[in-house]
C-alpha cells in the first residue's frame, strides 16, 4: 500500500498540466535545473503533513514554498493567460485537492477531500530532508525561525524537530541500517541540550566540525534510530549526493533500496548519474523503483516514467555522461 499513489498538478509554478503515478517503493526524479523536481516532492510532503487535523494543505504549501506576503496566488504559473491553479494528491484510499487563483488571499484556497484524507492518512509520518544540511544549526533553530530572526522554509524546521523527537522506533528491525550508517559516520548522533553531536567512543564532536556529507548520513541515522522512518512512512530526500564523498554513493543507494523493502515510500531528486546507476545495480527483481524524468516542453514541463534508467527517452543525466565520454574520446584523438 502506498501513501502517495498519484499527483495531478494544473498550472502550479513551472507546470502546466501534469499527472504522475508513483511506485509504492522508490521514486527517483531526474531532470535539468528548474524542471520542478523539488516542487513535486514538496507538494507531496505538504499533502502528507495535511493529514493532521491542525494543518491545512494550502497553508502548509505557503509555509514550505514561502511566496511573498504568504500569498498562495503567487504560485499560479506565470504563463500568459493562466489565471488559476490546482493540485490533487491521491493515496490508495483517499485524495485531497486544493484550488486557487490570482486573486486568492493568503492561503485561503479551496480544499476538497480534507476530512476523508485526515481519516485515512493521519497515522502516516512524512520526513523531508532538504539539500542543505541543517542539524549543525539546530540549537534554538525552531525558535529563531518562529521569531523571524532567520528565514527557512518549513521543511528545515520540520526535519530538525523530527531529529529531536524520539518516536520509539523498532531498533531491532532498524539495526542493519544503523550499523551501516554508523560505520560510514564513525559514530552515532547525540542530542545534548538542544545541540547535535557525533559521539565516537568517549568523545563527542560538535556537528559543525564534521564534514557536511557525513552530517547528512548522520541525519539519516538519527531519523531511523528515533523511529521517524518506520514502515508506512514516506521519505523525501532532495539531492542526497550534494557534498557527499562519491565513495558513499553505493551506501546511499543500498539504504534507499532497503528502506523501500521495509515499507517506506521513498522520493529522491538527484543530478547524480552514479546514484541512479547504483540503484539499478542494487535493486532486486521484487523491488519497486521508478525513474521520473522531467524535461522542457515548449513553455512548460513534461514527465516520462520508466522502471529502468536506460528506457528513458529524456535523460539529461545520461546525456551529459555520454557527452563527457565523447569529449574524452575526441580529446584523445587530437
């Protein structure tokens, strides 16, 4: 069973009309910059968070996308003649839709299906890991954002909170993950007086003294350790390869495959050819994996979905890799 089965967007930011059906396991978004990979993941994340009775779908969208003056109307596509937008997210059992136009004030958008969505999806946890590591700034971070001393979208606030709260996960079931990640980070995460550390033996190192790539793996360790990524939850990870030593890419691929094996629906955006290929190498026939390639079509964005990277007709990552190979051959022949 998948928390997120399908998304339909109409004139939202860079998109015109788009429908995407998701894998119940691992979903990988690829494409050039500006194609909306992160936007799609954020919309799904907002829908997941809106399953709580105290969070509305359009207000969460505003808090995550941060349009000027908190006005959701600024998220309507800027293409000529477009006046309104809508987003629909479907699970296996329910759906939620929000619609708004250029005159909609604040986040006062129409919402359909909210009550049933809350009943069907309320016990599912969603985690969004932004591209930039944030735990090193975790000390009083939520309060600073709330007081508007700093400006970060709510995915950053949420992931710091998720890393701090112990949801009493099944440590025995997660031991395999934790052992792998602990070897990579040479320690485990420690939260002490609202500050994050890496504990190595009897020593604890401040998070900001650790390489950012290691901090990203340590964050994943913490989220698994405290129960934020149990079976039935959803993980959104924006560019996991950013600032990560390439030798850890196979480990990240293995972790993502294992998470989907154990019932976590995973969404990843990436520009990394090796991560995409390692996912294919490490997948088993029974694993659920779909690549979603976003590409420019006139003044909007198209999407192609395939279970194999090599089957994609639009593949900016592979095209760049092949171009580099051709350039290398040409250079050698000069």
